[in-house]
C-alpha cells in the first residue's frame, strides 16, 4: 500500500495508466498531436527539472540542445542517409559531449551570471543554425525523413503517441531513480548550499556536470523525436523564447517535482490551444494564469497542491 | 379548450411554417469552412498582419453579399506567431478538428514548407502566401501560391537593366531564406540573361553596417549597376550606406523592399532606388487601360477605408488567394475537394492584385514577369517606370 503512494512506484503507475487510457478519450488526430507535443515537452522538462529543481542551477539555453538534437537527426538521416536510431543516439552523444565541455566553465557561474552564460550558449546555437544555411537551410528550415527502424516506419499520430508516451515513462522512471539515489541526495545538498555540500565531501563540480549533461541529452532526444515526428524543422526550435518556455513549464509545474514538470508541460502546451479561440486575448489570459500561479502557489502547482492536501488531511 | 378554433389553427400553421423555413434555411446554409493560419505576430508580423486584416475584411464582404454558392463562409483564423511548429499544429487542427474545406495561409516560406506534407496527406486545397519558388517547384498536387517568386523578380530586374544597357553588376545578399534564394536565382539566370556578376557579396542577419561589402563593390572595376537581394530592415541600411559612400551607379532592389518602411527607414537615401513591384504599389499612377487598375484601386480603397492604414503588397497576396479560391468554388459548384483543386488549377486569366493568374498542372503560381511593374523611389513615394 505504501509502495503505491510513493512517487517512484505509485506515481509512475498512475502516469502509465493515464498514458494507456488517454487514447480512448482523444477524439481525433489533432488531440493526439497535442498529446504528443505535451509528451515531448515533458521529456525535456523532466531533465531540466533535475538541473533547475534539484541541483538549483538555472539554464536559459536548453532549447539550444533541443534544436541541436533535432538538426542532428535531420542532417544525419536526411543529408547523409543514416539510420534514424543511430542518428538519434549519435546526436544525443554529441550534445552530451558538448554539454560536458561547456559544463565546467559555465557551471562555475552562479545566479544571474549562470542565467546569462546559458542564455548566451543557447543564442549562439540558434545563430549557428540560422546562419549555416548551406547545411541547415537557414531560417526557412529543412525537411526531416520519417523515423525508420529495421524497415519499420513510424508514421501517423497514433504510432507517435505510443513512442513518445513510452519514452516519457522511461525518462520519468530514470529521473525518479536518480533522485532517490546518492546522486539525488548530493544534488539536493548542492541546491541547499554548495559550500556545505563541499564541506561534507560532495564533489559539487562533478555532480553539477553530470546533471547538466543528463538534462542536455534528454533535450536532444526530445528534439530528435520532434524532428522525425513533425517532418520539418526550423531554427525557431532553438530560439531563446523556446528555452524560456521550457523553464516556465518547470517552474509552473513545480520545481524539484518530476510529476510537476509533466503537469507544467501539459498545461502550458494544452492551454494555448484552448485559448487560440480567443486569439486576440490569448497572451493576456496566459500571462494572468501564470502570474496567479506564481503569486498564490509560488512553489509551483503540484508541490503547492500536494501540501494543501496534506494539511487538510491532518 | 377549443383546439379547432380558427385563430388557433392559423397560429399553429404560421408557427410551423416559420419553423420549417428556419430549419430548411439553416440546412441549406451550412457554411463553407475556410481555414486560415497566418503569422500575425512574431518575426513576420508585418506581412501577416495585413494578410489577416484583408481576409477578415473580404470574408465579411462576401458574406454580406450572400456568401458563396448561397452559403455563408465560416472563417477560422489562427495566429502561428511565425513559428513553424505552431503552424503545423494549427494546420492539423484545421484539418482534423475544424474540418475545413480549404486552407489559406503560411505567411513565410518556412511555415509553408512545414505544413505541406500534412496538407498533401490530408488532400485538401492549400493556397500559400509565401514567396520562395520551392513551394511550387516541384509542383505539389494540393499546393498553390499567390506571391511572385524571387525568380520572377530577378528576371524583371535583368530585363530592365539590359534595356538600359547595364550588363555588368555587383550583387549583395543577406543570409535569410529569401535573400539566398534570390541571389541563387541571380547567379543561375545571369548566363541566359546575358548579365555578368563581377562582385558577389553577402552580409549576416542582423548586420547594421554594409559599408565594407559596398566599398568592395564600389572598387570593383567595370561594375555598371548594383543589385541588393533582401528584405526588411537591411534594405534601408543598404540604401543609406550606398549614399554615404557616394556610389552613383544605378541601384536595384527586389520586391522585398516594396514597403513604405523601406523608404522611411532609409531617411531620404532611398531616392532613385529601382525595384520590381506589384502594380498595387503604384495603383494611382497606373493608366486606366491597365487590366489590374480597377481591381487594385478597389482593394486599396476598401482596405484603407476599413483599417485607416496604408495598403501593403502582402495583404494583396491574401486578397488574391481568397478570390482565387472563391472563383474556383463557384466554378466547381460544390465543395468536393478534388473538384475545387482542379478548378484552382484551371484558373485562367484571373485578374488579381498581384497580376493576372493563369495556372496549369505544371504551374501552381500562374504569374509571369509581366505581373511586375518597375518602380523608382521618387520624392519619398513610388514612381512608375515605363
């Protein structure tokens, strides 16, 4: 019984049930498309939350990694005829290596400076994707071939729904395991106080680098899958505003809450679709929702609501 | 209660008749669903905004005049914020959720290319409002477009240069999609058109000073004319730097500069710049015999009256797309998607704001370079060149 209430088992089970049952109530492909976008954003946000929520390091450049993953898949499969899975893995490995190289200098920065550093990194990636038009097609983007594994082609919203849903489940499981492990405790110690963590023997630099690389790899995987799913990508995927969108999802859903980031991704992906009907007031309503959450539930949706429930039941 | 009282019976009859008429009328008037996705905000807002206003204005007019095939047109507009991902999501929404009969939209080439696959799979007519020739070359079954391509613009410019005896030119291009495509077309066409590019320079996106490239072109021996491929803010910067360096050879730009913003931004330095543009830009100085005069002046009057702001050629693309579709639906007499598609393809001699459209299975644009007029900036406005 207790196992069912713990996030690692109960929460994961609940997520699996939701993913399994959702197709029964989704009326058409458009809803599947929104669900897929929720899933892809959630994969990136789960990774980003490890960095922001647990290790306490901000990144305003993760759309850069997302974009790099997307373009790695697009280029390797489209221009060089690689198998899709190999392109995805190589893309993720390359992004991981880049993140590893960048982590040392960038994670030395703290607070606003770290925000500026990661922002700059994202902007540089975005500029490269825009400018290297010979390779990337420039601002007008480039087409991406369908995802193919051993002769089987992933096509259509329903297929992609299961691929993204499965990946999200695995990602969540890995993230939950990670934060329950000694690494997770080290990360939280860093969040609390870096100096204190160092004093008790946590190699802060190593753990910060590790979580930065993990989150970058997850963003890259999300980007690769997005590229194959949508069939066409533009550099706007790597744009600064896209990075901000990811961070907003994490903060809205709840920092240091894995399921919170999934909730945040779901709300911020679905809400604009509902508000599109009011197209002139869309931004206004969205802004009002976000401001109210930040003012009244500053820890983010899920942690604040969970706390409220806990207090009620006492 | 006297059920068979004459007045009661009469009352019932009238009531039932009225209900029946309303029911029948409602059935006959099931609306035609037009789906539109545009970049009314974001990077391409200066294109998307007039497009959106034009469509809204004219759909209202069409409905006020009794609609199409006796049915009202129900408009669903989404703003993709100049993001390809949003454009794709909205197109899926238009197709699967709103179940529209026809789609107009795609303000930029990127946003159009992002949705082509989806539209082709779903099989419904789609008219794009974006510039580059890749959209219709190679031809895609369900995809059409209304704006002139950069290729047509380059041809028109080369024709004008040769008429003035200018065959050795310097070329400068930005790094955007349109810029590159335009410069590529200039290089591809130079041999067949008998023009020689002596200096070939580029500048980066967001550059605020093009003096180095222009100096290079100025110092190139034998250059007789200068062509700039680009659109947006850099067009004005190029014009300014050009004047600052005291370069006097003829200065050409493309229809990407055909906006008052170009003239205003250049602060007087745009005087004498020559460019190909839709006749709409100089509608007031067109001779009455010009075939587009009537339609272009009507559009200009309606738009400026409705929104109290000057027209732009971008809104004109939306006007043409809407009426190409409306004419095709009228000819098809139904909303059968294949019938409407093939009627759009059979468009012959349709007079629009952008030119006179004659499409075919090999040509889903249907304009030639006669649809451009050459204009020159003169006293802060456009002057038609003969």
